[in-house]
C-alpha cells in the first residue's frame, strides 16, 4: 500500500499539471489588426469616361481589365495628394455628395476603390479645372459611380469621404509579369486597408527576397525564380500587419497568369 506522503505528492503533481494545462488552453490568442474607418473629410469629385466606364480600364494602378478582375465600375482616380505614389492603389472610400443642389439627397454614400491616378493640370487654376492639382484631395470617379451620388450634369460636386475597409470575396491574387530574371507582380483583391507597403518572395530553393515597389500595385524582384514554387510575404501599409501566403504559384508558374490564395488582410 502506498504511503500517504506519496499519494499527496502524486496529487500535487497532477493538480499542478492540470493548472498548467488550463493556463495553456486559456491563453488568449493575438488578434490580427483590423482596419477601421477613418474620420470624414472634405474633398471634391468629378467623373471621367461615359456610362460604360470603359475608359477606366488599364489605369495607373495596373489592375488591367477592372471588370474581369473584380473591381467593376465602382472605382475612382485619386489626386496626387491621395494617390501617395501608388501606395493608395486598392484603398476603398465611402463618398457622399454634400452642399450641392445636384446631390441625390436619398443616397447616403457610395463606395469606390482607388484604381487610377488623376494627374495635375498646371495649365488650369486649382479651383477652376485643375481639380487634381496638389494639395487638393480629389476623386475623379467613373461616371457610373458618380451618378450614384449626384446628377452627372453637375460636373463637379463637394463631397465628404472616408477610408473604409475593403471587403472582397476570396483571398489575395497575384498577377505575374516579367521574365526569367525579373518578376513583376501586381497584387489584387487586397482586403482590410487595401494597400501594400512591403512585399517579399520566396522560391522553394531560396530564402525571402525583398521586392521593391515598382509603381501602382506592382512589386518586383530581380532574381532567377523559374522552376520553383513561390510564396509571398506582405505587409499592410495601413495596419502594418504581415501575412504569408505559402505556395501561391506552382513550380511551373508562368508570366501572364494570375494566382490566387485564401489569405487576406482584415
């Protein structure tokens, strides 16, 4: 028969182990950063193109065909001040028409994605035609998007705007361009803040290789990565969250193709 002191020692060890187990189970997980809407601010909005929004295709962000790539007609070109050298590509905004008889009073706002740049026009005054001249905050919307908040005859209207989270079905998409020694990747369908600050690529036979910002929503790596499966690490410009999308492209990847993942920002 075991002694009472041995029984007490066994009981204590079991009790200690149970507490340790419970502590591990109850340890809170670190929540991923979530992008929150910004305060409302004042700007102006115009539109470009016609009702088909065909002129919005192939904008400065490099998203190509906005319809086939999921952005549709709810898009806008940003003035230089908002465009932020392309780091604002993919960001999402709520826009509401204010202080104009042309506003639709029953429409609280519409939501657009930044897909293009509205360049300065220094030949015209910033308050009379040069709407996108710095330091003005301005949205040159697709005509269908503009017509959701105001009558198109207005031409230009004051608006209130704020950054909001981008909510897309599915995960990040990576469109490949370049060649065997230079990989150029356009990142699309970015959730959360909608923007990318830093990006890295990893081949199945390499470590992490830092990619430089090319322009718009594109990042590049001067490396020989053919014949390797590729993974990507990305940091959000807005929230600084970093996520890794493993094995996005198979070893037989090719330029001209787009590869999808189930990873995204929040």
